[in-house]
């Protein structure tokens, strides 16, 4: 295929999102990178992208808002004319024990993590179906598989993404579109850097590989899943967690 492929990455300003953007840029993808509130990390990220022949645009928008998601996708299509890869990476945490969690605490995490995945997939799927090709990758979490104290909202949102992924994979396969989920374990990002050294050491003891993962570990799997080598893989949830959940 001679035409340059296009990838849309939500939540691209975070550690995992940035690593995915860098990897896809290295592979020659034109990129549409989404942020909601803070553009500065993406401006810096854009300067770090080494493949200067590939084009990159930055798009502001709230994935949790149906119309905003639609506008973002339309902006990307107006710039590039097609959409080959969607990485639903945007997400938040708001950790509290159930007894202290409010309805808004629960709903906010579901709205951004799960509704956001639905919104972007809904709008991108129409384009991919017309193309009769495409790859959708949803970033879930090992917490969606195993649960965690104080993260019932986050676990529910990430488990929901897994069920959503399986359903969409079945619906879109007839149009040559794959849909898979990645379930990261504890990855070295700002989220884990805010944890105390004692907590990190306790986490490592439960990981067979005895270390945290790198954002690049997730990016490498994204690169594989959207390559021709993974063309016969769909509906799967692949854990990248050092063996935490076996």
C-alpha cells in the first residue's frame, strides 16, 4: 500500500500515549494526537518525533463527549482523508474505597474510560467500514481482569472495555476490521511515580518479572497489532504485566 497510513491516538499526552505516538511515527504513520486539557506535553512530544516525513496534528477534544469525539474524528479525516488505526488510550483514575466513593466519582471514570472508548470507536467505525479495513486497539488494564481494592470504578470501566472489544470485533470483522484490547499491568508512568517507594516494592514482589513495565512495552504491542503480521488476530485481550495476572 503506497498511501501513508493514519493513526488516531486519544490521551496522547500521557506516558503510554506518548510512547505509542513515538512508535507509530517511527513506523511512518501520519498521526492525529488527542488531548483534552493540557497541550504543552504534545507540543514537546511533536518535537521529539524523529520521522519528519510523517505528518502529525494535535487535536483538542473530550472523548467522553459524543459530539466532541465526532468533531475530532472529522478534523483528522479532513487533514488526512482516511483512518487506519484508532488507539483508545485516554483514561483517568479516581481511587476511593466503595464506602467513600460518590456516584460522581464512579460515573466520571466510567464516562471517560468506557464511554470515551465507545464514542471514538463509533465515529471511526463508519470510516473504516467504508474503507473495508482498519484496526482498533483499546487500552484496558490488568485491573479490569483482576479487580483492585479502592478501584471499583476503574476496574468496572476497564472490564467494560474488554467486553466492548469482543463485541465490536464480532461486528466489524466482516469489513476486515480488527479490534483488540491491551491490558497493561503496572507501567512506569506519572501514575506510578506518585507512589511511595514502599508501595512500588510491594507491587514488584507480586510481579513474577520483579519490575514495572515501560510505556514502550505497550507501544511495541500496539505496533504489532496494527501490522499485517496481526491481521488474523481480533477480539483478544493481551496482558502486558510481567506475569502479574496469570
